[in-house]
């Protein structure tokens, strides 16, 4: 029976692909239709009335009436929605809110997920993604066998009793169409567990005897799960457990550092790696072809896009670029207006178009410094505050610091390495490192989740360097002067490695 259903869904996905191709062929027209629908939805909202939405007829009117905003400026309206108020940013009330780190002053941010947003953006885009997957693998068996999806969990906050909160993967899993639920693993109860140690143990117990053909999730958590799975069944690679594996839908963090590890785990030339761009704010892109690692911009999924050139990032009144005016090879900060109520909202991601026929792009980073190798989304504000708190508690002071990743391998866990130049060193480096790690966990919920039980991230590694090391680094780069600084955070090890080279000797480290 499931084979028949797989063929039926395969036929439906061919239709989904046809609709996707139509929007690709007419992207500007598709975006105009999306824009007009969104404007109509904003007519009776309180935020819309503040900005005289009834006078907005065109995209030019829109950009004049509405300012470009970030989370901090949107937060008061979202909090009203979380308390149950209706018609604030979008018509009606909202129950679900996607939780994500990355703001400059809060531990977490909360993005409204309306019913329309869930089904016409996130889930619709998921079907688009499956349509492209079946296009690449006509023999795909996703609705005949099992697909493993590792998601977050759902929770409530006492101050917002009417709001249901979770990361977007958890919200999608909880609201998954019934036709798809029976083909996904683990079961819903296991998927919603908040204790990651228990969740991984239960997942490995369930999935080892199932015929899994596809999996999805953040690479770090999957590697942790797969290590436990191989240990449990005493196998060398995943094909010895799941011989029919066909593909991996990945996103959330850069995949390149993990690519070789996954190839070792899945020694198959026919295995499909398909990147998706499904953020808390929306589902924006899908990798279209195996040989092209850029992603297709989804122009007909209830999101209207604008783009900020790098020259406008620091402007108080930035001038955006429309889709028809973007150029390849230029970094743009992504601005969205969506059916979740976000209006001219700075997502914080930087993309670069690789093609405009069709519109394809790559994610280049964030508009601010950050580390997001493991899905932890640590911002500079987080690390500055954690360092300040720790120095105050430990009677120490710091001249400078820089942070980079210690990459996860199939045999070793990952973490962060902090290169620190002290003005006044703490008496106990290990105690300082442990408290710094604890403070960072307090400030950033995603880092805290990845650090839970040392499952994906170990406690940070502290490497003190001699006085003058950062000066030498700047001098070596011809960047001496008040306007030049050593980057605080990076998603690679080049900076922290060159700082250690400048130190000129074997330094003592502490975990």
C-alpha cells in the first residue's frame, strides 16, 4: 500500500515542481502578486494603521511608509501578540512563536508563526523541497519507508501562557500533515522531548531497526546521534544500518566543515545532499541541483524580498534594492515582508546572488559578527557580556580576545576556543574558563542547548596569550590604528591560529 501512496505523492510532487518552475520563469510577477496579497492582509492591523497602510498601493509607497526594522524595534509588537492581543502585526491572533537566538540584547527572540505562514510558507516550501528531491532521485522512497528528522521541542513561558513556543522545526513537526507523519521518525512524543540526552537515546533505540531513506536536521546533532547509533550496533558506517539511504536535507549552519565526515558515514556516490534555507523568520531557499551548491530563491511562498547593499547596513534610513535590481557577486542583507507579520524586517543574514536567471544565492554570513558552526548563533554582544561578567566575578581584566571554533569530528566533540590577552590574569584559569562558559550559557539559549550534557559542544577552551599579541597581529596585517580591530568572532580558525602564531610560543590552554 505504501508503494502505491509513494507513487501517488510522486505524481503530486511533479505538479508541485511544475508550479515552482512557473514562479521561477516569472519571478518579478510572482513577487508582485505576493506583495499585493500581503498588503491586503495588513489593512486592518494596528501596525498597518500606524503606517497608513490604506494609502500604500505600490512598492514605492510601501518603502516610504514603512521603515526597515530589526528585532529590537519589532519586539514590543511581538510581545503584545504573545500576550494574546489580536490584529497587531497580522490579522487575528497567533498561537505559535518560533524561538531563536541571535538578538543583541535578549537571550532568545520569538518570531510569530501564523497558520498561513506555517502552511503557505514553511510547509509549502517543504513540499517544494521534496519536489526537487524527487526530481533528482526519481527512485525516491520517502513515502514508502522512513525519514529521520531531529527537531527541537515545544514549551510555554509563564509570562505568556497563551503562546506555544519552539524552534521552527518543532512547530513544523507538531503540525505535520497526517499523510506525512507515519513516514517520519522518531514518534511525535520522542521528537518533542526537551532533554537532549534522553531524546538522542530514545531516537537511537527507535531508528536502528527502521528502514530510513532520508534524514534532516542540523549536522552537529545528527553526528552526535549517528555516533551513538554506530556504537550501539557496532557498525562502521550508516549504510550498514540503513542500506537504502538516499538523501540529507541540511540547513541552519554551514555544511562545508562537516561534508567529509558525512561522506565517511555514508560511502555512496548516489547519496543526495540538498541544502535548504528554513529560518525562524521563513523558508527562503532550496538547492536546486546537485552540481550547484547555490540555492533557488523561493519567490511564490508568501515572502516579499528586499535587499540592502553593504553601503546601507549602518544607515538610519537605508535604501533597499528590489529583486529586479540585484546584481551577482554583491553582498546584500536580506529584508523580508511576510504573512507572519514581519514587515521590512532585517533577518540579519547576508546573501550573495550567483545567478539572476533564475535567482540563486548563497548565504555568506551575518550582518554582525557571530559564531554559528554548531547552530549556537553566538553574537558579539553575548561574548562581550559574558567576558565582562566573568572578569568582574574573578577580579580579572582583559585587553582583547577573539573566538573561533574547535570543529566537531566523528571521534571528537567540538567547542569554542577563546584567545585572550589579559591585563590582569585570574588566579585560576580553569575556574575562569568554566565561569565564562556558564555565563555564556546564561546569555544565549542556543549555546546552552548545544552545551547540554556536553553532547555536541564541550566547555570552551581558554588560551591566554602574552601582552602585545593582538598589537602584533594588527601590525602584521597593516591595520594599526583606532579604526582597526581584531575580529571578536569568526566561523573559522584562521584568526585565532594567526594570533597564536603571533604569540610565538607554545601557550598553556584551559578547558
